């Protein structure tokens, strides 16, 4: 995008968001916001979706939503938190819609695969399937917590929950994974 | 229980070990294209709905005038001039 303003001289995110809300189209303030949050949104989308194509689609959709809803940011929270929340919601809705489709595809493909996975697949390959057993929001929380190092305070702001509720859900998610897969990483 | 908790960090630390690829090359261009498409769609919808309402208003006024003329034989503009 053509950057008309020097991003380094622009004010903080919240002031920039206010400026972007005044713009009629994707002007310099919104362009600067895209530049600032591009990497973080991309990381969230890739972590939650696991595939580059899906992540790219979701990350672009996040910025479209940010643009269309730019006037609704009231400054109750940090703009960064708001962006992260939009990114997470977008990824979750994309996963839900694509999950239904893939469920049918994988069910059809399962008939062609051997009945048992080799034991050598191990923990690393199983990790994704372990997380698939979790509720969508719990899975997202666990990924953001452990893969991206978000604090419980940040998770609480993103998911609109209390800090203790976030701790509880992550803890329960961990317990669920442990119960299901035990020490070996294989489903019991 | 302890064994389970000892296993836990190993499992979840693997999440952080998964590399995130760099942002695709034409990402900004695609964002801009999608934003502009969305903006265009919104403006077209707004134009269509507002234009439709305006047209309905205009035509209904003409229809009312026609009915008024049919009944009274006078244009509403004629009545206004007399007053």
C-alpha cells in the first residue's frame, strides 16, 4: 500500500484508529495500522488455522473487518487487544465453517486410509489432533497461551472473560488432553 | 498426577516450536483489494437502498397528486397558489 505518512511519526494505536475512523476509505492511518498489526494478525491466524492458505484468507478478512468496523472502536480497551479479538473471532468462525466441510471430506477419505496410524507418528504429529479434541475457544486459548506466550490478562481481554475463567478453561483443557491421551500421547 | 503435570509442558512447548512462515509477499495488495471491494459493495448497497427510498417517495407523491387531481379536478400546486 502507498504510505503517505511516516509511520514512525504517527501517534499511538488508539489515536491512529481514531484517525482511521475519520477516513472515508483506506487512507494513510488505516494503512499504517495494517503495517503495524500485519505480523501479529498473521501469526494468530497461522497458529489457529495451521495452514498458510487459510491463514492468509483469514488475516485478510481480519483487516477487512477492522476496516468496516473501524468506527465502532470506542477505546474501552487497547486497540491491539481489539485487533487480536477480531483476529481470533475471524479464525474461529472460519474454522467452524471449514470444519464442517472438512469433516465430510475426511470421513470420505478415512475409508481409504489404513485403520491404525503407525506408533512412530509420535507426540509431535499427534499434537494437532490432540488439540482438535478441545472446544474451539479452549483450543484457541491454549494455542495463544503456549505458542504465542499471551498472558492470562491478555487472554481475558481478547475472549471477554475474567482472568480466573481463562485460567480455569486452560487448566481444564490441559486436563482433558491429559485424560484423553495419557502419558504416551496416544488416544486411550 | 505428577507424571501428567510433568508431561504437560513438553506437549505444549511443541506448540511454540512450530515455525510461523513469513507474511505472504502480496498480502498488503490483497488486503487493499478486498477492503476496496467491500467498500464498493457497501456503497452500492447504500446507494441502492437510499435511491430506492427516494424514488418511492417521489413516485408516491406523484401518485397522490394524480388521485387528488382525479377527485377534485385541481392540482395541489393550484391550491397552494390560491392560499
